[in-house]
C-alpha cells in the first residue's frame, strides 16, 4: 500500500514518537550527495527499519521508500542535494495545491490588546498532534493558542507565560477534538490577540497560498513595510497559533529554513508533512 487515507486521531504522535520522524527528515536534509540506506536512516532513531516504515506511513500517508526514491530521482534529474532535494521530492509526491490552510480558516476574530492583559476565560487542554505533544487554548470567539512541546512538564506554563491575567479551565477531551479538527483541515475560527502590527503580519501569513514559503523581506513588502524585515521577523516569532498562522512558511532569503520557535526540525517536518499528506 502506497498511501493511507485521511488523518486519524490514532496517528497523532507524542514528542518521543515525533522525534524519530524529525530525525529521519533531518538525516535526509543533511545529505549533500548520495542518499543513505533505509537501514542507516533507521539507525539514528530508536526504531527498526520495519517500524520506522510503519511510523512514517502513519504520519505522512505515504511510504518512506517512496520518499527516498523520489529524493534519488529528483537528485539525478535536477541536480539538487540536501534540504532542497527533500522538499522537491515531497512536492513531487503530492503537490501543495490543495491549499489546506486557506480552506481551514473561515473567520479571523481579532482583539488588539496585549495578551498578558487579556482577562477573559481561556479553555485549554493538551493533545498529541502530527508534530508531537501540544497545548491548545480557545475563547468563545475562536482558537487563540496552539503550541508544541518536547518534554513532559507543566503544560499550563506555556499559557500563563503569555496570558498571565486570564482565567483557565482545562478540558483535554475537547482539546483533542479541536486538534483533530485542525489537522483534518476542518473550518475553524481563530481569535488573534496582538498589536495592530502583529495582526497585520499574521493576517498576511494566513492570506498566502499554503503552498508558498516566503522570506522575511517578501513578507515585509506584503504589509507595505519593505524596510521593516526585522520587525516583521519579531512579529512572526511572537506568533503562538502554530501551524494555522503558518510562521513555518517564513524562510531566509538564501532559502535556508532559518529559526523557528518550536525548533527547526519541527519546521522541516511541517513543510514536508503538508506537501505529501493526502488532502
């Protein structure tokens, strides 16, 4: 079987499980010449080749051997290596033309206020996701926070650091439902809380075709501030609605991935996942 169907809750990974996928993609991205064998790729994870194959299929919807073969073909035909070869192979397997993120978001509620001074009720909870464990929060207006983490710790801390004046009510069952809706591409409302400039940058990110990456300079031009790339970068870095406000789409001018609040390995995995996952 080459492909799996639509994403199912059972295929969400915790941080340790996701780390094996991230390591696999990092190995492929770091190769400057010949691709490693599946056995060598598996050796950097805690999984056997057979189990890695199974995990990758569950995570991505395609077989790892297909991705390896696509990398080899793309490398031979287009002379690409490393990160560029990996992303080109992912595109070739399943183009991003489905515009997954644009269709997911139907309403953007905004409130121009410092999140630290927002005194409303935040419902929140934790769940697994395609990119490891996450904490999610929402108001009556919409989803306002989606953050990923790697280690077991006080997950509420991620929220209190940003929303220290809010009231909190935990509901892990509803959180899991909302995370499933996020990654199945269901229509959602987002409640964006930030400064006027941050909102402008975040809206510009959401408005772009979900198949596109964008440089900080290009994003600055998109908000009519071509000389404010650094300020735009700060606004991008302050986003805490991961995936849906796609700060993972912002890359360096030289094509490198650049930084990412939740780690470059996770950023790479997000770009690969949205390329190859069946819509």
